C-alpha cells in the first residue's frame, strides 16, 4: 500500500504537469490524457521502489549459521568460515577438536611457519579466489588446508582442513591388499597376502581366502601363514585346504622393508602353476601385469641382466622421462657405479632367493645417492631379478637444507668463539704497542717496527670483525636511513676501488622507503660486493648499482619462498664479469670459501655481507645474469639482490660521534677496580690506567674482586670482563650493587655487545668491545666517570 505522503507527492507532481501541458497546448483533453499516464507511471515506480527496498532489507538479514554448521559436519574435514573483518562466523566440531576450540584462522596453534603460511594463503585467497597450504603440523596430526573465497558477494572465506596420511609402506600395503587393489589381484587370478616378520598373516585378498579356506569372508588375520601351504617331495607348493585335488602355485615374496635377509613384513603373491608345458613367455606376461599393479617402483630383469619390464613408478623414480628406455640396469647410473650394479644383478639372479640394497647415483640425479633394492626371484618366467627404487628427491632436498643450516650455525658459533679469544690476544698486542710508542719518538730506530706491528694488529682486528659479522654477533648501531644516501657516501671510495677499467653506474628508483640498518656496515657490504665484482672483471667491465621499491603485492611474483610478504627497499649490484658457476652458487656465502687463487682472498667477503644483511633483518640472493654492455654485446655476469624491510616504526637518532681524547688531556684521578681473567689483558690495562693517573686495584676473577672490594674504602669505577670462569661479570655486578648500588661499571668483552645484551642489561653500565687501544680505554673510562654511560 502507498502511504499518504506517497499519494501527496504523486498528486502534486500530476497537478504541476497538467498545468504545464494545458498552458502549452491549450487542450484540456490532451492534458487529461497526459495526467492519467503520469499517475499510472508514478504508482508503478513507487511500488517497484518499495519492493526493491523490502528485497534489500531481506537480503541484509543475518544468515542462519546454525544450518550452515549442521551442513558442515563432515567426517574427515575440518571447516571454518570467516568474514571480511577476520571474524569467524561458523566452524564444525571436528575443526574445534583439532585446534583446541573455535580458534579463528589464520591464528591457529600449528607448528613452525604454519601460521605465516596460513596468513599468506588467506591474503592470496581474498585476492585470487583460492589458495592452498600443502602441509601443516599440529602435534602428531599433519593437515593440508584449502582456502576459498565464497558467498553471494565474495565476502567470506571458507577454510577446509584435511588430514594427510603418513606414508607407511606396510600399512599402505595392508590396506590395499584388503581393499580395491586386492580385488583387482583376485580378478587377475593373483592371490596375495601380507605377513609380518613373525610369519603371521596381516591382510589377504579374496582369491587367497578362497584357496586357503574355501570362504571369501574367512577370518585368518593373525594366523600362521605357513599352516595354509604344503610342499610335496618334488618341491611343488600347494594349499593345504585343497589337499590332493589342488593346483600347484608359484610363490613370490617382496620384502616391504627392502631387505629379505631381515625378518620384516613381506608381500606374498601366488599364481597358479599347473605343471604343464606353459611357456616362459606367458609366465612373464602375468608377472608384468602383476608388477604394473604394484604401487611402488619395480622393474623386472632377466638372467642376462636385461630389463624385461618396469612400471610407471619405477620410471618416475629413475628420472627416465620421455627418452629411450635403458637396456641394462647399469644404464640408469653414472659410470662409476655401473660395475657394482652389474655384479649385484648377476649375483642375485643366479644365486639363492635373497635380496639387499645398494647405494647408487642415478644419471638423472648424480648429486644424491639413492637406494636400489635388488631381490632374486623364481617362478616369474624369464624374470630372475626384481629392482625397486624409491623416489626420495624431496627427502634428500630437505636433508641438504637441514645439513647446510646446521653447518652454517656450527661454523657461526665457532667463528664467534675464535673471535673472542683472538680479541683478547689482540687487545694485549695493541696495548703493548701503544705503551711502547709512548716511550719512542718517530726518530727512534724501533719506532717504525712498532708502528708496523700496530698496523698488522689492526688488520687482524678487522678480520675478527668479519668473523663476528658472519656469525651475526657484531655490535650494530642501527639508524633510519635511505639507501641512496649510503651509496652517495661511499661512491667516491667505490670509484677509487674500481680502477680505470671498470665503469660504475648508479640508478635510484622513486618512492624508496626508509630502512633500519647500520650505515657503516652497509658501506662495508657495498665495498665487499664491489671489490668482488672488480676481481671478476680483470679485463674491465661495468658495475651497476640500482635501488628500487618492492611493494608487498609484488613479492609472490618473485617466487622466493623464504621472503615474507612485506614492503621492501631493494639494493641490486650487477657486474658483467665471468659469473659464478651453478655448482658453486650455493656455497658462495660459506666462510673461507673462495674461487680466487691462493693468497688472493680470505673467503670471508661474501660471508661477511651475508651476516650483516641477515643481522639487519634483510635477505640476500645471488643469481647468474646475462647483461648488456654499453657496446651492445651480451655478457654473463652476477647479480646480488638485497631486500631490506621498509621501516615503519619511530626514528632512531644517530649517535653523536665520540669526542677524541688527546694524549695531554688523558690524565685522570680516581680509584678503579679492574677485573679480568686474562693475565695479558689485565696487565696492559693496569699499566695504561696507572700511567694515566688512576689508582688501580686488579683482580683475576669474580671472587677475588669481591674480596678486594671489601678492603677498598672508595671505588669510583669497576672495569670488568663479561665472560669469566666461576663468576661472570653480570653476576659480580649484581653482588656488588647489593652493597654499592651507585657504583658505575664498564664492561669489556671480546664478544659483541649484541650477543651479551640480555646478560648485561643493568643500570649505569657501559660497554667497551675488544680489541681496544690504550687511548680508547682511557677515553672510555673518562666518559663513564663523567656520568655518560650510554655510548657503547
């Protein structure tokens, strides 16, 4: 029904239209007709509008999710539905039982990077309509996830979780023999069963049940397999149930653990052998049909060592592809393994029915050894040997990744420990050089030798900094900066390092976001990459340095699985040098690995770059490229691409440069307690501080320091090593602060401050990294005594 307001509007519009028509045409009949048509059109429009509003209101009603939840109750699939705001609106009971309640995806309690993978898949599903996560781990439960954008307006996400079956050949074979595969065997006249290592039946197909018991539904699981067979005087095998009327059978046993000499589960296959003149070819044909039905890779080989047949699984595992089929098993492996395979095939083909494994390297995958299972068989026509291969390429890849990660972690820990001990030695050498230089002037005959020792010590200190950078244990001073500014600061040094034969070009993209990093360390990264590029271009070439932004939505297109979805500022360094061989590329970031001649590199340049980038929260990738030179020729080179996350937090003010302390101003006064377990470091520090005018009391460990402190009336500063036996520096400070809460402390250590950050997180504490010179030690002591302990 139309309201009074609707009628009033309609009549008002009609009256105005009638007056206009009458005044224009001066014809009352025509004006009345126009009026009637307008009234009818207006009524129809109002009714249509009212109907549309009711339909929209009906569509906007909250859906009844209880009905959806009942429909989602599906055995074996966990289901959840979320809306645009990330709110979960529906889930089934199986989902709740798997994840400990109705937890909203993607924030599910899954292991590893599962949460990140779910979040990434959710974003992809909103964008592309669908996404998958192939594997998630929730305790002992392994799941796969499928996310689909759905709803009338595509405003919901449907999350489906399905369990992944764990691969167990024995369990799979038991299930298949007792199921559809066993039925197929029965239709082909093949009797099959699975027996355990103890000789008891675990599964059997209908053909075996009928021949062994006379019933297709007989319960024989757990019974002795041998009790159902008998052997006559000629060695023929019969079913015991069939007695004298039975037909002899040929028995084939396939070990499910690849070793017939061990008492493991075995797949038993039996085919009729009527004892008549059945030719060997027909037996071979039956065996081929049998092998083709097996779910794992199996091939048949004759007595002469030639292939008779191989199933599809074997072809895939061997990596044969669409090329010509191999004639001999030795054709599958590399030249070094051919003789071993040929000997094994000949031995198992002519001897007893035994089996075993041999490690070989396939021609299709020469880097990774695989296990080739070989078993001698009888009663399969021309076939005398069965070969089995397992496709373990994914397993091998994961093993390589874990081994590489473990090796890099172990080497990193070793590098950090070596750097710590080396820093103690260098502290003593540099300190004694400084003390000697105080007694020698530039005119002395020994002055040049002392200076040379000092220079070499500083070079060694730079080497330890590289070790700490590789192990990601160096102290960084991060700032908020722009990559073009860093390149501009170091460009003059780069030009000098490149020489006259290398042309350097720099190109900056627009819209670069700020990054959080140590500018000095980034300059070191650029210098190391540029020097490596120069060495790869002995006859000259081009070095291109480029920066550009990378938005988060462009990250998936790169195909880099380990690169999280975020906004990045990218630094790319490309040369036109000799390039890096593919077999060398995975090793270039390892410490001490170098392709340069002996004596021309430490092998720490790229490992230092890797450590700095990773410690700064970034990622680095190396690729072989084909670059166009300025002359138009194509030349292969190398490209290093560095991805730094765009910083969106508060700015970090750059630390002001420390004020230098001149020799004549380095005199002080005060009582100092020096605690250092290394005798050489303690001796040089004590001499330097005493020479500078301080009263110094030394202690070799924490317990000795507490004793010395109890006898001192006044202590202005305690200088302590961090890592010491029995009682370390932080523990010593906590004990001292109980009696002297305001005592300032200066920690010194050969380990980096970042590595010790948690243990030295105390008030009124400063840090001095080893190695340090005499002037640096005195300057730091004066800074702490003046009340400024922030500068580490």
